[in-house]
C-alpha cells in the first residue's frame, strides 16, 4: 500500500481545505494506505479539542479524531503552534503531536505522494 502525506496550511472556517484533506485521508485509510499529515501555519488550528460551532453537529476536531483512531500520524509545526498562543499544543485532541520542520522533511522523504492544501 502507498504512504500518502498531507500538508495542511489553512485553519477551519476559512476554506474547506481541512475537510477535503480529512475526506481524502479517511478514504485512503479505509483502503489500507498509510497517512501522515503535517499541520503548518493556520493549519495548526484544526485539531483543538475544545472547538464548538453553534450550527453544526461535527467540527473539524471530530474529523481529526477519526483519522487518529484509524492510524493516521498528525504532527503540528511547533513554531506555528507557539506563535499562535497554542502553548505547545496542550489543547489538542489526543494523538496529535507537536514537532518541527525536520519532521515534515522526514515525512516528505517517506511518502509516495504529497497533497498540499
């Protein structure tokens, strides 16, 4: 099976990039592929565990939780996290780690395809 990487640079509620990334990643996991995702710039806002939105039943963090449960590796850029006051990712859902650009470089070297959104 293939290893598929994702670079997600936009946060929730700006565009639907997070949803597109989650849908593709979810489908890939269902087919047995390995999924690795790096959250960069405002992409680090997606897996915050205390998200709420009044008019929807599911929020972005719910989709990211599902990916983690299915075995996806999700790493957020530490510089981006700290620059946005997210305090080393302590408010992230379980399974999302904080790393750095060396982690992204390693991911790029390992995956068969990289999708950037």
